């Protein structure tokens, strides 16, 4: 464990954030958590030895670094800049790891605000399912100064594999590329399998055939997970993709890059999954 970083604060104990926090505490770090929406994950972490802070300010005061895993720019801004926000409690040498998916522009805004307090910031969004979070095998794309990354590398490596992508905000760009590809191929895979089943093909046969053909992709290899996302109503995580694609489309508009397939997937996710087939296993 790093000698410089012993106390790790966590804000955002959701589907991915909770298993991430468990990985950190399992490696011997002193973990402090602050409730965001639900009490259950806070109590679960406390049973594993974590301490609780009542506000983001208290969380920062008790930590060497905090990790954010709340939904978006707005929620993260409330944590960092709001009343009793984390930056109010941050001391010189403190660190902020933006491991949730937020906009690159927001990352840079946090970086500028933190610099005045001699606080370090990395954006380090994660890619992977809850299973990968539980086993500490997430993919982590990091943006920020290399010196800062090396300071917090031991903490980050408890949760997954790191790729340094460049300056602050570039970790989010790399994550959003993954989200664009993942959403387009997942939506296409689901639509195609529904079409095949409606034409009388076996769902299991289609998936096995796709695994050996040019249609193979992540969605095919993790079909049960993909299938679980297309329920009516969908799980809350379904709508998180709409937020991510919204960031990507906003950036695409700013730089003049057309993203028609991304826009289509974004519209679908905003509305919720269409009931394409009421797919039944054969």
C-alpha cells in the first residue's frame, strides 16, 4: 500500500461503486464513505470496517483522496462545490479521482478550482460490468499529470487495469469512445437476435452462431447481461448510457463530427428500450 495515501474517501456506492469500494478496503486502505442516496451500501461498507462521514466536506477532511462514483456532472458538482462540499474540506496535497463518467469540460473545471488549493485531480472513468468491479478487473482510462497518477496508482490498481490517456479530461474521451462502440453494437445485436427469433430461429443457436462469425462482439459474448438490460421496465443502469452518449453528442456538435448512430442510440435510451420482440427462449 502507498505510504502517502492511507485514507480513501468514497462518494457513490451504486452498482459499480460499491464493489469498487470493497476492493479498496480489502487491500488494507482506511476507507471513509459518505451516503449519497441510499443507506444500505453505507451500512454494508461499515460492516467491512469503513468509517462514515456525514458530509462531503467531512469526507475530504478525513481522507487523503476521494473517489467520486455519482451519476453525472450535476451530482459531482454538488459533492465538490456545494454547501459543505469536498473542496471546502480539502487540504494541500489532497487528491480527487473522478472515476464516474462526467464531461471532459467538467474535469477541467474541477482541475482549475483544485489548483488554487494545491489539490490534485485525475479523471479515471471505469469500463466493465459489476462482476469485473467485484474482482478488481475494471478498465480504467486516466487523464492527468503522470506524477499525480503515480501517487494514486496503488489505489487505482486495487480496482482495475490503468491506461494513461493524456491530459486531464482525456480519460473521459477514451471512456466515451468505448461507450459509443458498446451501445451501437449492443443495440444492433439485440435487434438482430430479436429479428431472428421472430423468424423462427432458436435464440441459443443464433448466439452460438454469432460467436463464430463476423457478427461476434462483446454483446454476443455477454448475451445474458445484454438481455437483462432490455427488460420492460429496464434496470436503472440502462439510462446511464443515455447520459454518456449525451456527453459524446455534445462534444461531437462542438467539433463538427457527425454521430448519427450515436444519436439514434441516445434517443432509444432516453425513451427506454422498445419492446421489440418479447423475446422468449426456445
